[in-house]
C-alpha cells in the first residue's frame, strides 16, 4: 500500500477540520448518486442516516454564519470532527485499511481544526463573519465533494 492510497482519508480529515458535517454529507450525496466507497460504509446506507447527514451538512453551513455559533475547537465540535473524520476516512481508505484511514483522517482533522479556526478568525476581522464563512464554505465543501467523488466509484 502506498501513502497516496490514504490521500482521500487525509483530505476528508482536512474537510472535517473546518466543517464537521461536510464529510458525512458528501458521502451521503455519493450514496444517493449510487457511488460506492472503497472501504466499508454501512451507516449511510440507511435512509434515515443518509438524509439526516445531508440535512446536518446544510444546517451546519447555515448555522456557521450566526454570531452565536461556537468555535470549532470546543469539546462537542472536536467530538463531531473525530466521529465524522473517522467514519469518512475509513470509508475512503482502501478495503481492509479502514482503521488506518480513520486514524489518518482524525489525525489530520484535529490539529487542522485549530489552524482553520485561526485563519477564519483572521478573515472575520478583515471581511466579517458571513462573508468569510461563505468563502470558507465554498472551499471546504468543494474539497469534500472533490475528495469523495474522486475516491468513489459508480455501483452497478
């Protein structure tokens, strides 16, 4: 196995660092498009979880712009990042390497959560919360979508 085989897991971890629900929403969208993951992903095959993940992803994008939105590094925010990155990182890892992929994704997500928060804080001072959040949304959602679409294949 090559390091590049775990690149999708690392990239989805980077996605989770800034938007905790985006990895799960991207995987749910891929499942709706009949795309399969290299690793096992049983959770999002259930309609309740699939549509729930999509709703939570959209809700996070909207809620992030609110003044009352908590920092991504609070306990529950980090816990959500760990869960989302772990599940998505495992699903995007090569078959049989799901645990390693989950570990890589979480290992990327947590330190990057602090770095992306610092970047967002600086951007908010320059351009405001909403504008900086929309820019971050476009970048992070794009990274998540490209990562998942690149790592999944159409199921027959």
